[in-house]
């Protein structure tokens, strides 16, 4: 049955318009001041820890079944192929553009190049065209299962290794003492030790060579920064570099020649910290904790390893739970309702709740993506030259080269008999997955790990892709629907 080109164009346009309107809603809300950049960071955290895990669990629990087990091989195989090719391109860009990229946007190129929008965007298109010709009525549900199977290796890669790349770049940003939060200027005070043994003569001797007999205060005029820990918490204040000229003679900062060292105190917002405080109250030997045994130290090192921490992120945990529910006999029947059955499983309320929460994942991610796009500098030349080159090359790879190669490979496997020609929904999913731009999850993870929730470089790279994808996705979807008819 032939598909009219006009109908195919209309279906493609409807799918993309739905995505554009969802992103536009987030952009408009941000511009109207309904939420701020720090709020975007909190919403990204909510998405990663609540909405996305619920979506992954609910979809994975029902996606894997004996009816679609034969399709798991091609889906997982193509997913791994797309991931390897994309990360290889990202590594090449990383090597060639490293000197031209901001230090907090280097390893990030690997997941940005390797992880496409294989979930939200494909599902949005699928729900629009999945029940219309050339597909059969009800094929959209089968397509959702195929997309979920495709996402299994992708989610493991993204949250186990991709998130480590984002975290490494952000940690370098923090460790290099880049300004992440404007704070009050600390007051550094150098004063002699407080002791009843000091009399006036000693203080005169201490403040010799023309020094003031009162304590010396240094007001730093520069804006202070505060260091963030790896857990995104506010840690200790950082004293800015003394770059400007000061009227204080250099010898005024020499330590006094006393048996006891002077105390150095730093006060921020009225709270003082002194170097003498720690020495004045040593920890008694009786209260020191014993060294833990070797096995516990080894287990602690393994647990605190960054790779292990990313493996235990909520999305991966939910994915594993979904796989267990789908694969363990008897568990699925007490949790997941059967379509068309009037019997309600005993624990169906748990599955219904996760499905209900998971339904909010796609709209929230698109709203966050749209809001992030509004933070980009409208002047393209303001972006670092490495970011601009990366954006151009990723448009060429993700939207021009990969769609042609992916569609040709899928049709070649049909010709060779490795994929059934009548498996139209499987063919559609495999080809459509090759035509998508970078996943908005990359932007959300950048906001999640960035101390201030910013994502300007990632948003710049993705903005160009999504602008071009309006044309390339429409053309690809029209061609795919035509060859499936």
C-alpha cells in the first residue's frame, strides 16, 4: 500500500511541531521568570532521580516478553553500533579541538557526539505515526517496546560512563577555582597569639620595625569565590589571588619571631575561623576511632569509585529492577496488569504509580531543553571557536552522515534476509534512531553536575543541531515512511 508523500510530510510536521511547542513552553516560562537557572538545576535533579527512573522501570517491565525476544538482537546490535560510532567521532573531535575548547567542555564531547535523542524524540514521532499506514492499528505499542529495548544498552552507557565524563569536566572546573558563586569578601586578620604571658614590652617587640601595635587587617577588594565539593555542596571559602597593588609593606606580613605562631583568622559573614582553634583542642587518644579492617577499606574504595557511583544512579537502578521484573517468572504477573484482562494484580498500584510519574519525564525534559536554549548568547561568534567547530561537525555527522548510513544498513539487512521485510515497525525504529540529534539528556546531566546549573556550551552545540533537524528529520521521516509502504 503506497503512502502519499503529502501525508508523510504532514505526519513528520505534526511530530516535530509537538516537540517544538513543548520546548517553546519551557523557553517561554523561563523568559517570563516562572523559574530561574538554579531552579532548572533542581528540576534536572528531579528528572534524573524521580521521573526518568519511573519511566525506565515502567517501560522495561513490559517491553521484554517472549513475543519480541527475536527483535532484541537487531535492536541491541544497532544501538551498540550507533554508540561506538558516535563516541569514536566524539573522541576524534576531542583530540583535534582540545586546545580550543573550554576546560569544562572537553570529555563532554564524547557523550554529546555518541548519545542521540533515541528516547523522547523517537517516541514522540512514533506515537504520532505508529497507528497510521503503512503500520497496522496498535503497532505503536509494539514500537514503544522496541524503543525501550533499544534504550537498554544506551542508558547503561550514558549513566555509567557518559555521566562520568560530565562529572570529570565539572570537577576540573571546580578544582581550578573558577568562580562558581559570588560571595562576600573575606577579611583576613593576622594577630599575635592571645596569652596572659604577653606584656606591653613583648607586644612592642613584636610590632617592631615600624609595625602598628594593633592587629593588621587586610581587606581584599577582589570578589571572592567559594569552592564546591564534588557532591555539589558549598565547602570552604577561597581567598582570591592578590593581583592588585597594596600599600602594605612586604615585611609587614612576615611571621613574628616567637615561640608560638600567631593565629590567622578568616571571617566570612560574621563567622570567624582561627588556625589556633584546631591546635587548642586536640582529639584525645582515647576518642580516636580504630582503623577499619582491610576488607572494609577495600569495600569503601570500590563503593566510592566514580564508575561504581554512576552505576548506582537511580536510572540504572530502575533499569535493573525493570529487567528483573520482566525476566523473573511470577514477578511480572503480580505487578504488571495484563492488557484486556479484568483481573487486577495484587501490586498493580506500584506499577500504576511509576507509570503515572514516568509520564511526566518527556514533557519536563523538553521544557528544560527549551529553557536552556534561551541562555545561549545570540551572537554565534561569542562562543569559543572549539565549541563552534564541534557544533558544525556534529551536525554533519549526526544529521547527514549517520542517517544515510543507518537507513542504508537497515535496508541492506532486509535485502540479505537478516531482517524480515514485513517487520515494518522494527525497520522504522532502527532507521529512525539513526536520524536524531544529540539527546537532551546530555544537557540535563550538564545542568545536574554544574555547580550553578549552567549548560551554555552543550546548549550551543545542540541548538544548531535541532535547528537543522527540522529539515533533516522531516526529509528522513518522509523517506522512511515511503520505503516502508
